[in-house]
């Protein structure tokens, strides 16, 4: 009879062989002890023995990712230690369990790990707190690196905007008004020289276009507005 069926029939009291914790398939030392018919302190001893060997082999990072010590509360209300084990950690710990029945249990565990992992592949990954922190730090670093670039781009855009933007409607009207005032104020002095209003307007617009490199007065750059107003107020036609 398969172990899973025995679990369903209540012959073994654990709820499931493999569970999902922080997006990873794990079992724990309590489950291993229950299924293999061992005392929990014996399984904890086996786990610690494996960890000692891994430390001696320089496999500290493997321990960090595959053996997680947790605290649980017993039915009597006492608190004890247990280990969560990944598939790799379980395989190492259960390696010494070699009775025929234990071999069947190991196969059942490994098949359940495979099933849970297949299930996880169809779900979005749930990041652990450490992974969330690392992802957040990475985004912060990337954002910090991008800020100077963004600031430079904004500065460049502002410069281009400032240099290329032409007069708004109100400024166009004001400049046009100043041109008209200037022509009206000068026409009496220049009529004796053969200037008409039409010629005067033609001259001031021609000179303004040349002075500010604009095809029409309305295309004078906004940054040159004050200078253009001053220029018109000081303008006189060439004789």
C-alpha cells in the first residue's frame, strides 16, 4: 500500500509530506520522524550530523539555502526546534535510512517533491522576505544610477525648450504693439525723407527679422522677447 494512501486512511498522522513555504517545496523534521517511525530528537541529530559534515566540506551556502531552523509549539504548549528541509536536504538526511520500508518512504517523498514543484511552476513565484529585500535594493540601486541620467536629460530638454520656443500669443501682440507705436512715433520725422508708413513697416520688419534670425516677428525666440522689445523701442530706419 502506498504511503499516500496510508496518510489518507489515518495510519500516519501527518497532514502532508511536502508543503509550500515562501514559494519553495519543503518538508520538515517532524514529518520525517513521523513517516519513518523515528523519534524527533533522533532525526534532529541526523540533520545536525549532516550539517557538521557540510560545514567541514565548506558547504555553508548550501546549508543556508536548504536547512531552515524553525520553532513550533507542541500540543502541551511547549516550544521546540524543528528543521524545514528542501528536497536536497531531505535526500541527504534520509540517505542513511536504508530499510526496505524506508526506501519506499523515500520514493514517496521524492515523488511528492516532484509533484509540488510541478505545481509551483504553474504559479507566479512568491518571493521570500530576503528575496523581496534584495529585489527592492536592486531597484533602488538602479533608480539611483538612473537619476543623474534623467536629470541631465531633463536639463537638456529645458535648454532646448528655452532656446527654441517662440513667442506666445500675448508676447506676439505686445511686440506688434511696440512696432506700431515705434512707426507712429517716427513717421512724422521721416516723411520728408520719402518714407511712407508702408515703407517704414517694411523696414522695421526686415531689420527685426535680420536681427533675431526669424522669418517673421512672431517667430522671435521667447528667450529674446525682452531684447526684441528694447530693440524695437530704439529702432530707426537707415537713410
